């Protein structure tokens, strides 16, 4: 079950160093930031300009697609011009389908990325059963095709990334393991074992998916295998096809941030459907605390990690069973949706009547003693001293107030309580206080609001200990995850999505409360976007769009914006917009409809994984996509 060094104390997973030119990944190095150019690789001037812009923005490693032998040869010209301009940022060649291009690139650039799903296999989407002998024969064929690249990289000191994509697993892996995180791990290990047999260890591994839950599970399963096999290969983290805007940033933060909090990850790429340079500040914000802060380690604990895993499975997302707390008008816990909770302690108006008219509305309100518009009581469950649900605060840290707070809780035990529990910072947490509280809670009728520490390493370590104590004492009370934004806090959306997402994707949380230095409107929008990213509440159209690269066959940003304009009202419909065929068909597994570049100015349309229309002129493709959605009964007319 082990997938990280500790769930009760932040520690980075030990890895060996892999050098990419002069940049080290893994070992004692900081978590590195990288991105990818979007220009045509044969457009040397544009690719060089983009690589320079990325390097100046703080990108430490630049990836360039090499879809053909001609493109691979041109990497030499790109590298030469960059060096002439004084830029020696390490370059990575991105290879799909063309092993011969990889052999050329390995003589030129510092690193080669291969996709094990299509390096030696053509995707045919065939369904067949492989006998053990047939499967072994396939592995032998792959070794024959892949070994020359490994030997060449070993000779030249060229590094490699084995980059698995959920959307492009080989037919062989799909037929034996399915479209699963387990299949992704097996895909990587097939190629990694070949590297090991040839004594080549300058390898980084990635497990990317557009669904953050799949991505998180795949990396954790891979880490578990690494521990079992005694391997220390560094990990490259990323959520592929994350999209753009706040949605893309939140989805990336959920996937990447959850794993960083586990101590997994040695380099990251944030994939946005925007100009690549905009990815860099997002990536920098995600890794900043891990690269600059010294983690506060919890005092030693007698709690066993295996006991935690008996309740919380890190490899499968199952909603934690909690009891229903009935309240008017909206209850919480058990089978109720994850509630969006707001607080009256933030800036802006406290007249919430307009907010209650929206589809994505607040459902619980924490009064905090501030006057509010009384009409809200018809739309939200209200928590205040004069309401049916009473707030109480408890500090689990080394506080002299703890005993008084416990006494108040006992006094109010016959009331319905909204219990705010603070003190989960590693440096303040008291296990003894947590034990005392958890033993008292079975007799309470309460909602537990766990105040998640903001912007610090190891924010979840104490919370995990408290959650284990709750389970051991058979406390099944509903849990609200509370995140307070401090004045002047930068990039709070990324930090909040990381730590709250880490809990939500483990099945923890019946409510979500983002409050503090944020308006109610901002808090509500973020909360629903986070719940959409974690697949817990789908309240709008879901877009899966790739970040563009030199393979892209149309303007991805303008196309995505155009399709969004016409379909953004289709609540719950998933639409994938892919620049080329590399990940397109595979990622259709997670989308209802797909819009995929098949040639210059030509589009293929998919329903699920099935290609239903080929080579449509792009001028017609948007309308044909709408027609396809209508044919499948998923279209509704937008409101006037």
C-alpha cells in the first residue's frame, strides 16, 4: 500500500538524479518547471523565439515536437540558434509513432520523450485476446524496436522520459488491463524493464490523463510499484488537456498539487490551452512552497499508516460514508451532494438574494455574527447563534482554551452544532487534544468543519491523523472542508485546489467552504469549479482541450473559444477539442464528443471513442458538432 514516504509527515520520495543537460531532475534538486513550444518545428525562427520567451519566463526545460524525421533533423538548427543567442535551456524532443525520428533527435537534444502507447504500435482499437505466449512475443517485438534508442541515449548521455498518456495506451495494454491506471503503470513498466535490462537509468516517468482522479491514482500506483521493485526514477507530473482559464488552472492544481503534497514529483508541466508562456507562472506558484519552505514535521505518532489506508484507499476514489445531518432547507452528509458553504466574514455585500437565483448557488451560510438579509433563510441552511444550527470553535493546538472549548461542546451536546476545528498546522497540532475530541464526538449531533492550513507544506498531515481518530472512534459526522484566504495571499486558488483537492479526491468532504479575504461570488465560483474538477458535482459543460504544440492542425485557442461560445450552456456534456490525432481518439474515452484535427484545415468528429465523421472542412465542423450533439439527444436550446 506504500506510495509515498509518509502520509503523516511531508517528505519527498527519494529519487536518483537524471541530468538534462546542465539541469538535474530528482535527487536533491528543486522541483523543475517545464513547458512545450506550439510553433511548427520546421519554422525555426518561430520555435526559437518561443523557446527564448519560455526560458526568460523561468521555464527550465523546453520540449519541442518532432513528428517526422525532417522535424527531428531541424532540432539541430533550433539548438544552434538558441546557443548563438546565449540560451542553453535543455531541449526535449517529443516523439510519437516515429522511432527513426527519436534516433535522430537523441544525437541532438538533451532528452527524448517517447510515448510507450505508440512508439512501437499503431493504434487500431482492435479488441482481441492475447495468450501469454502472444503477449510475450509482443514484448519481445517492442524490445527489438526500442533497444536501439536506449543504447544510443546511453552512449550519448541523452536522458529519456517514458511518457504514458491515458488516451493513447496500446491495444495490447488496453485488451489486457483496460483503460485504467493499472494499464498506464504496466505500459510504463514494459519500457522501463527494457531500459533496466540495458543498464540505462537516465529515465524520468510520467502518467498523464485529462481526468485528475485517473492521473493521481496512476502516479500513486506507479510509486507503489517503484517501492516494491526498489526503483528510484524521478516523476514528471502533469494533467494533460486541462483546458484554459480558471478551470484549467484548478484542474492542474488538483492533480499536480495533490501529488506534490504526497512528496511525489520532481518536475512539472501545467498544460493550458493558452500561449505556453502563461503556463510558467502557474507552475512556479504550484512548486514555490516545496522549493522554498522547510517542512514542519509532526511530532512522532503512535498512529499506523496501514490503519489509515484501511479506511481511505489512495488508489481508488470512494466517497467516505458519513451520516445525514438533517437541516432546513438543505441537509448535509450521506448521499447529499457536496454542499457549497459561504461565510459572512468576507468583503462585499451581505445581500445574498441575487446569488440564490443562479444555478450555482450557495447552500449553507455561516453567519459569524454579521447582519445578513433575512430573505436568505428561505434558500440556505443558516448557521448562527440565533439559528437552529449553532457554531462552536475548537483549537486542537497547544492552546490554554482547549479545555474550556471542550466544556462548551459538552454543554451544547443536545444542540445541532457546526463545529469549526482549527489547529492542523504541523507545528501546532496536539495529538492528545485530537484524541480527546474524537472520543467526545460520537455523542454529538454536528457538522465538523476542518480548517485546512493554507500555503504551507504538509498541510494535510495532521488532518489525516485526525480523520483516522474519527474512524477509530466510529465518528461518521459530515465533514466540511474549510479554507481561509488571508489578506494579501497570492495564488490562493492554486493552493486551495491543491490541498482541498487532495482531500476531495480521497473521498473526504461533504461540504466546501472557501472564505476570508474573498467575496461570496468568488468563493461560490471557485467552489463549484473545484467540485467539477474533482468530478463531484457537474454544473456546466466539461471541456477537455490540449495545450497545442507543433503537431496542432488548427488554431486551438480560437477554436476552443468558438466551441465554448456555442455549447457552454450544456450542463454535464463533455467535449474534447484536440489539435491532432496523437491523443485524440484515446482521450475520447472521457468525453461524450470529440473534435480532432485530422489534417490541415480538416476535422474528425467522435462520439465517445468512435470516429463518426471524417475529414470535415473546419468551416463546417463547428455546426456539424452541434448537429451531432442534437442527434444524440444532449442538446438544449440556450436561454434567452
